[in-house]
C-alpha cells in the first residue's frame, strides 16, 4: 500500500472509531457504519442487515508487555493509538507498527499478537463490531503461533498455501483457493471459531 492510501485508510479508521465511541460504549445496534475516506469515497463496516454488538475498550499495554498472546477476532476491530507505539505481528510473520495518532483494523480473522517494544506505555482505543453473542477475541490454545486464514487467492498461489495452519492446513493450492472463494464474508469473516 502506498503512503497516500495508508494515510487515507488510517484517517478513515480514526474518524470511524471516534464517531463510534461517541455513539456507544457497549450495546446492540443495527450494523452498517459508514465512513468517508480522505479521497471522498464511502466505506462500510461490512456487518450489515442485522444486529451487532458494539463494544468500546481502552487498552493499556505496559512497556515490554504482550497483549493477549496469539489470538484472532471473529468480528471487526478498529483501533486508534493514543500514546506510544504498538507492534502487531501476525502468525504468518507480517509485522506492522502503529504510533500515536495512527489507526489500524483487524477484520480478517487473522491470528496475531501485539506487543510494546517502546519506552512508554501504549494506550489504544478499540471499537469491536460483532454479531451478538460472539467473543471479542479468541485465544489460540496453548498460545501457539498459527498462520492464517488466507486473506486472498494471491496468498494461496505458488507454495503460499503450505504455510497456513489456521483454521486448518490445506492439502494443495486448490483447496486453499477454494477456502478463500467460498468463505462467507457478508456477516463475519471467520464463519465459526475453528479451534475449540
């Protein structure tokens, strides 16, 4: 993603979360948030045509601490960093850092963990949008690193399919592509918690 697209996405997320925090700290609402991007385009939260549970949380991660171990979110999570720098590592090895004033989202059920490598506590504001009755996050049993699920067909090509072990391993490129193409994305991105 180029710098302009990245900044636009972060601006959109900051506006979305700020508006959401004003609306609800926890409760049931009809899903379908609208956000205006810096380029004037309109985005939707993705959960539409039904009720959703909105939960706001302020999260403090002390210096040197890891937040939550390896886990994933079965719904949508929009995050704004108020103070410090948080490092987010996904189970497939991708690492991103977000500093004060930046925003990011976790909407694909991808296994990840976050930690504070900085010299001050990190303060984040999180807005969770979930179907009613779903948990905010699901811990991976034994805090094991897992890779997945694949986000798109491109991640399945060549030998990419072989790295995934969440929600399960794939026998070949074709089974990985079939998973991506048949995965429900209208209501939530991970159809069921794949691990007990």
